[in-house]
C-alpha cells in the first residue's frame, strides 16, 4: 500500500505542490518589467533568489511561521518586566534570508544616501517574490529600509545607526542595538482615538537634557521586537518624530511596555502590539513640530512596499490557480482546457501584467527621483494612486484564485487561504483607500502644473491606446469639480489604470493594448472572465504567466 492509497480510495486527480521552481525565471511579466525599468543586469542574482524562495523548504517555513503565532512574555520568571516577543525559529530564518538578500537596506549606501541606478527595481523584484511565500516577516524588513529616509532628518543619529542597519546580518538577540551585528526598526504612530489623524495624538514628550521622556499609548505598533522605533509624540513645539530604542544608553531595558499582541485576521507570523510608554527614553528626529513631515519620508517608502507585496500576492494566487488547472481534470478535460476557465485565468493574468508593470515603473521613479524632477513628480502623484489600485484589487483577485481551486483553495493546508487573509492589510496599512485618494487630490491641487506634466507624459506613453483619451478627460473633469471628493475614487482608479497602461506599453505593447481595451475603453466589471479575448490572446497571456 502506497502513501496515496487508502482502504476505500486512492488519491488521484490532485495537483502536485507548486514548489522547487524559480519564481523569477517563470515570471515573464516580471522579467520584462525589471528589464524595461533598468534592472535587467541583475537577472542572475534575481534568478538565484527566485530559486531559493521557490523551494519546498521556504514554502514550509512560510507555513510554519503562520501556524505558530508570536507570544508575548511581559515578565521574566522572577517577575521583572521584560517585554519580549517569542517567535518560532522559522520566522527568524525568514528574516535572516531577507536580510542576507539586502531587502532591508540595498537601496542605501554606507552614508544612508539613495543608491539610485536600478536598486529600487531590483529590490522590489525580491520583495515581490518573497511576498509570494511569506508576507508577515516583510513588515520589519520594509520598516527598517524605510526608516533611513526619516533618520536623514537627524544626520548625527543616521551616522551612528547606518553602519548597523547597513549590514546584511540578522541578529535576533535581545540586546542594545549598538552591540549587535544588524538591527531592525519599527514604527509607532497610531493611537486609539485618532488612527490616521495623527495630529490628534495625545502621547507626550518632555525634554530632559539631550533626550526626551515619552509617556503615552499606541494602539498599533508593529514588529515589537525591533531594536528601535520611530514614534510620534507631542513635544512643546508640536507633533515630533522620535527614535526610541529598546535599551537605555546604560544598557537597561527602556520603559516600552507591551500590553497585548493584536489578534489579526492575517499577517499572523508578524506580531503587532498595543504598547504603553512610561517615561520611555527617546531622542528627537528632525525639528520639533515637524513630525508629520519627517515620518512621511518613511511612509512614502512603506506605501511603495504595500503595493509591491499586493502584486506579489496576486501573482502567487494566479500561478497556483493556473498550476492547479493544468493538472486537474473535470468533465474529461483538464481545467486549463475548458474555455471558461481559460477566460477567467487569462483575465487574471492580464490584471497581474498591469499591476507588476506599474509597480516596477513606480520603483524606477524612486530610483531616479533624486536627479530627475519629472520622476520625482511621478513618484509623488502615483505612489498613493498605485497603492490604492493594486492593494484594493488584491482581496477580490485572491478570492477568484481560491475559487479556481474549489474546496482545495479554501482549506488551510494550501497557501491561498493565507494569502486571502493577508491581502486586506496592505490597503489598510500606511493609509486606507480614502486617505490615498485624498493624497492624490492634494497633490493635484498643490502642484497643478507639475501634475499636468505627469498626466501629459502618461498620455504620450500610452500612444493613443483605446480609452486613454477618455481617461484623461475623466481625470481632468474630476479635478475641476468643486465636490471632487465625491468622485475621488473613480478618478484615482482611472489614474492608476492609465499609469498601468503606460507602464505595460513599455514592457509588452501587445498586453498593453489588451489592458487598455478591457480596463479603460470598456470598463472592467470587477469579475474576472467577463471580457472578450481571442484564443490567441488567451494563449499568450497564460504562457507568459506560467510557461
């Protein structure tokens, strides 16, 4: 009797695990986007990364990390306050692999300056692949990377921390950051009474000599075992950003008291905490009263990563659905040969094509923003728009992917249930959908001429593709309305679709025309498969998705 044979039945007509694959080489849309936006020279490095993260070993680490939740140990055995989070060992293994690949620091040089070139595009490709396997651990990875942008407001502090942030070592020991081989950083902004409205924060900071003492409470502080946190608190001069380490300068534990870990829908491997500060030690980052401006330098980068991760989740959902359909037989034919299944999968593949292209195009803007005013303008306007569209698209997309597997997609043994629970968080974190739309409206209103130049460039890059002229007209009309907030979501989604069309036209003009035709010219229903694609279009899309 074999393992797949039981007393009453034999297991057959089930798809094998999708593992031991190169997540980079199998992803033609990603290959094309990375090459189109400057990262083609890193193909070998990215293929090595894709082979590692596509292995059965990494898939198992992702599963185990989410099955074994973090635990809070507020006190040690003798009753002393400790405030440590215990993670399963595989979580630390995931962190170590991401750190070794430089996902937390490869866009910065040894002085904390942006590397430029194609560093953002290459890092994004790794982040996108890692998200397909385990997304929770990427929270401290992305916050560590993004924190450097905020720390730049305090050059002396950045000079001290960047040598430790800049290593590719992961050091999980609970000890002062200056004694460690590598460090991670977290963020504490959200309070129970304010949420997104951080200006209503009540946490207070009192100056003492060259430092501050902070007293208050945060409703959400993610990655609580980070070595330090960027925290917003009210100082005498107004809302200010602070660097709050886990340990005091004398080596004793700082007064950062975790009250509980949040029981979240998804993102289970990553701890998120409710925390109380009791005169916790911190040093200022930037000027007093400039806290929002300082922390937004970090938030811009974390928003970028939300979009990258959501695109990665959709990619994973697509390939698991397509892989299953090529092995599963129904009504005497493979699912992949059923015309309606083909239509659904091809439409899903087209959505991923546009998402990957626009995310990588956005990353190129981050690479070039320091030296190119037009790229800086693109980055400011499109970051919230791309985050809005990609992150809001992911939950419904992953539901469709689950349905492609039927009951097999709904059970926890497979990865799609985890992806589905994970997907909503990226639309919520770092500014919800409405906040993103308001940010786009503000950018359009504050810099109308600059924004107009971005829109004109998008129009030129679309080269008259179906529906693009009408999309520009819709966006312009929405901006001019006195009640523009009432149509903000329509305008921002249209802007994102226009940007995706333009980006995809750089990667694959054939797919860009299909994308424009089905998303701009006629409007997409939001239900996959409700489009009219030719047999050849379907064949090409599915081959590009998974050769």
